[in-house]
């Protein structure tokens, strides 16, 4: 993610009184049912000493104007005559959204994971702005954590990273005194009659916008043919997703696990064996799933799973804008292959074919067309998702800031993503890089993935196996202090060993 200053999302470009959800954003609302909560989250660990609740709340308040959407809530249009709209919340209460809790002694990572899973399992209140931040005290070694969650209708992974960089600092000690946030007064909340009237007026008086949108989605006959063919390939690829223990009914409760690798190590694997870092990660996930299923007696011979891999289509100038700008590819996971190098080569070759086929382009066209679909069609399409096994699990890899972030002088140590489960998807793997780390956040259904801890160990083993295929980094020889004739140490003398 490119480095940028705090002005990245400070422009309040909302026109009029309401800002309507896109078709894709609205689809995440319709998908949220029967325990499948559609919010994204993260568990962030900071060095100590912990902040007080008042310090953290006031810090967030000083930055809230940089993320205007955090002051808004959703309002539905009566009779389903339009997609929901964002409106200012005149009753915004930061004490509700910025919360405080503490772990019991000894404050272990396991206790933090259990707390994060419970918080992640709770549905956001749609009558309020769709975000929460939990300040967690009581961690071992004097550390503290922040567990944050926002609805997927509000933010995708990449724009979520942008929000992180504006809510936190780029320097341990920011230069200059803290700026006073500009005064804010909520705009009057529209009535149901106004919402209905605006939706009908928009439908009748904005044909130019509809034509413009269709032209943007279907620019030129060649792109139409190419996009249609790519979409067909995407659907055909997804329909081959086999039955697995991950594709079962899920409940509302979650388990959470964290594991970590060094970005430099995965880059060495990529340099030694080819492909991209994302290919390396997908091959590691494939190896972990193979270990997990094989150890439980499942026949994995010839088995190739399908992972839905979100692909950001956010342009450089769109960094900082909220909402979703994502497409997707159905990536192959050759879990049958035990050799880590061969597995990486298979993933690299197949991902290259998918990119060349324009599969993500086809998915993007479908995404754009949802902006013009009636809300009832979007709702029905979302309900069809559980009946179709287009993919076995979601694997999402978001590039985070490669520099340290701070909050009131405390450095962020690590950030672990938490990605929602869809219906009949009992496992999801979120990956986020940060400051030289690659952090895996594993979300599992509480009942279907009762052994999520074991899968985390399989993922660690597959990571070590992949790293072992790359040449080790030559470390410089250690320096040893030589002793002079008078017994004084001579600094900088090279060891003879």
C-alpha cells in the first residue's frame, strides 16, 4: 500500500443529504442472516503501557473527521424501492462505539483470541454506525490490544488499511501539537417519505447516470465478449468445488487463531522457486489443508479445492474512499500435492492462466451490473449463494503498511485480520502484511472447526516446509571482543572461530 499522509480520507465528498450504497455493498447486507455476520475485523497488539479508555476515545474523536462514514448510519428505503443510504447519525455516542474491557490474569494470547472470537460473533447494531473499537487491557508483558470491526458494506480490506493509517500515527511522537478537529453538526435525518421520494426521483431523472454506468461496465464489444467468456470460466471453475468438511452449516459463534511469518522469508521462497508472494501463500494454505484433511482420514488423492480470492480493483486515486471495490478469482488449491516446490509451481501456473483469462475482469463486470439490479433481485441472488458451492473457502491477502504505526506513542506490534464466514463456509483465512510481517488470522465456525488450533499448527508446519526450500540467508559473522594485554576489551575485533 502506498504511503500517504493523513489527508487521504479527509474530504467529505458526500453530496446532498444521503449517499446510496452500491449494489455490491448492499449485497453484503442481504447475505447477513442465520449466523453469517458480514463484518470484517482485526485484532491489533500494541506495546505497553496501556491507554486509558478516555485517552483512546478522545484520540479517536480527534480523527473522526478523517473518516466521515464513521459518523453515519444506514437507512432503508420504504417498500424496497432503492438501495439503503448512509445518513448522518444525530445521536452518535463514542462511548458506545469505543469500548473498554480487560483480560483476566495471566492475559495470554489464547485469552485474547477467545475474547476476539466472542466479539466477532456479535452482530453489529444496524440502527447505529456500523463499527466498534474495543480497547483490551490486561495482556501479559504490559501490552494491550485493540479489536475493531466494521460492516463489510462500509469497508473492504484495502480501504480498511487506509482507515488504519489515519486513525493511527506514522511517528511515535507526532510533530507539532494535536490539531483541533473541525466542528461537526449532523445533517437533518430524512424521513421515510423523503427517502422514498428521493429513490423514485433518482430512478426517473438520472438516465444519464445509468447509461454512463452501463458504458463503463461494458466498454466496447471486445470487452463484452472477453468479459462474458471470463465470467463463464469463473462460474465453471467454481462449480467444480468438491465437498469438504469446511462446507457445512454454520452457527453464529466463531473461533479465532493467529499465526505469523516473515515477509522476507516468503520472498526468498518466491525468488528461489518462482511465482509471486501470493502464489507462495496459496501453496502454503494448500499444504496446510492437505495435512489437516489427511490427518483426519479424508482421501485427498487428486483433490483440488477452490478458494475465492478477493482482488482489489481500487484505483490509486481511490485510496481512502470507503465502500467495496473488489472483484474475485477462484484460485486452485492442489491439496493432493505433498511436495512444496511442485505445489507452488502448480499454483503459479494455474494462477497465471486465470489472470490471462481475465476471470477477475468478468467478475468485475458482474459486480458493476449489480448497481442497476432491483433490490429484490440482489436479495434473491444473495440467498442463492449457500445453495451453490462456487468455492470451498475464502483466502484473502491484503497488503498492509510496511512501516510501523503508533497510537499515542505506543507502537503497533502486529495486526491480524478477521474475515466473515459465508453460509456453508466454516473456515476463512485472512492474511495481512505489516512492517515486514505476514499475519494469518484464521476464523472458523465454533462447532464445525472445533480443532482450529490444529489447523493453525498445520499452517505453521506448511510455512516452515516452504521456507526450507529456499537458500538460507548468509548471516554476517559475529564480532567478539578481544582482550588486550592489560585486560581491557578491544571493541570491533573479529572472532577467530
